[in-house]
């Protein structure tokens, strides 16, 4: 499978075979990601980190991935302060930066920015989030976490929280539909997953059920994917607290859970996961954050042609 | 109708293009899509709410210019039943129904205010066009947002 010089823009560009290929490559990267092995796979290569809005964790994860593979990172700092203020277009910025580096990681507040960048760039663009649009490396690391900690085949997963606005869960559902997953959606009625997305995902092969409490679904699932509910979505603070409390997990919530249940969360969490869960074998969210590193290492290795 | 009345109501053209069966009320949008009258030196006449066999319709006549298929096909976005008649020497030499294009560039703007195509980048908007039972759907290539209603309002 050929990834060299490809852009990583949207999860829609990936077939199941491509995803499997990336996840397998990520598995081979794990010992290097953990610092158990040294690598100079990308030595001499430079990665530009071009973030037009802050996301410290995603930035650090990409930087770590590049450094672990012996490559160098050029962090362009806070860009809104410099060129955007001078009115430079993204197209111009990309055409300047692509002359300095071998690949560009881009995060931008406007939807479609990564696709635009790929139209002007002579080096691979890796989309690290464009507005409410795509964030494919997050989806891939979620899939990788499920693969490593549970299983992608015959998966039963529940997604809880804000399923209306959360692009993370939408993208994950699309990807899981490629594996025919059974998906249970748990959300307050104000934050239900849009009908159109549910129809799309069902048409692609996932089985969807909806319910309104975690307790109802918990005994049957292999993975529980929690998301944050943002206060801003609720005009009435009392309503927010009611909803947030209902979708909070504590050791009691997990009474009927399978022993091998894994709990994921894209982080940062607010209070939807009780800290008493952290030391249980169910907790998987910090590992999930780590798994972003081998996944991004695999992507960098692939698009820079260092691995096949 | 006397000749003079005919001349006053509908001026026959010797050479050029007649776009017939435009959805009633959409003629001005059609002109906009085609960049008319700026893009033509000949006389352009417009009939709005003209009565045809199938009820009200609009007609646009462009003298001394033969429009090419692909430039006219864009008007199918707002006037899917329009026909294009190429006139030579007062005769219709070619008659085609407009084809709904599968892809349009630079004709309409994205409805998503946060879409990169709505900023000052050196790009033109791009949409994938699909026909569904409910009508046309235009999907923005940049942000994925779908326009399915009031396409005329999104004309650039
Ligand atoms: Zn758009």
C-alpha cells in the first residue's frame, strides 16, 4: 500500500484496508514510542507544526512522534500573532513553509483548511483538526486504542455524552461502521446524534441503538467511550448539571459491567469520569493519549516514505 | 398578432442562443450565472413569465453568441428544464436540454460561514452535485456542508 507523499486530510479518504495498514504500522512503532528502542527512521527530515489555534496535546503528540523517529521539528509558534494579523493567506503560508520542511502538520479554525493546504503544498499535509471539520489522527488513535485494548471485530461499543456537536464521535462512528460495530448511543435528548449521521452510519454497516442511561447499556458493551458535555450548550445551568450528573460514571455505574470493559475519553475530562475509576483495569484514557504517538509515528513514517 | 406586435413582444434573433423553458422567475439568475450581459456585445433579451405549453416560463435570448454546453450546463442548478437553442440564420440548428453537471466550480458559494472557501484564499468554491428525489444536493468539497435549498441565493 502506497502512502508516500499522500496527504492525511479526512477519515473519508481511508478504506478499511488503509486503516488496518496504518494500525499495523503503529503497532510496530510502539517499542520506539515507549523509548525502549531507538530509531533514526526519519533522521534528516523536518516536520513543521503549523497551528493556527492552540492544541497543546495534539502538538506535543506529533512532536514526540517525530522526535522518537529521529526527525526534527520546526514549531512555527503562535501564528495568529504573526502572519494572519498581516493578512497573509493560508495558501501563501503553505507555499513558503513547504520549502523549508518535509511535511506539515496543520491545525486551523476554518473547515476545509487542510484540503486547501494540500492543494498548495508540495509536501504531505497532516490534518490535526480543521474547525468543526476533520481530525483524522484522533479517529485513528481511537481505533488503535480499541484494537489494542479490546477488539475491532464484533465490537460492541457505547458512546456517551455530547453526540450532537462532537466531531470526534461522529468520525469514530463512521470509521467503526467499516467494521460493522454495534453502537449504542447515550445522550441527553438535546445532544442526540443528528438523524442524518445515524442514517449514514447505519447504511455503512453499523448497528445503532439509542438509550438514555449508561446503566442500561453497560452490561453488554466492550468499550464505553465518554465525551465531555460543554456547559455552553445549555442556556440553563441547572439543566446542565442535571444532564452532566446523569452521564457521569462512578464505580457504582460500572457494577454490572463486563470485566474486560474498557473506558475511553479523548481528554481533557471535566467530571464525567470519577477519579476512582482511574486505577481500575477499565480505565483506558491515559493509554489512549499515549497511543496517539505510535499512530502519528506510523503516519509520518508512511507519508515520508520511510516505511511502506 | 401583427408583425410589429410580434417584434415588440418577442424579438426573433438571426444568430445566437435562445435559452427556453427556464423555471419561471429565474431568468435573472440565469443571466448572473452566465455573466450576462457583460460577457456579450450583442443584444440580450429576457422574457419573464412568458406563457408556454407547460405554463409559465422564462426565456433568455442572446444575439450573436453561441453558448457552449459546459458554460450553459451550470444553469441547470437553478433551471433544470431549460433548453438551449442555437440559432443560425433565424433557424434552430441545434437544440439541447441542459445537463446537470456532476461538479461545479465557482458558481455558488458555500453556506457555511466558517468554510475556508469563504475566506480570502486564492481558490474557487467547488461542489459535488448529486440528484436525489428531493432535488439537487451540492456538497462543498472543502467543508462537506450540503446545500439543498435556495441554491439561487448562494450564487456568487
Ligand atoms: Zn464549504
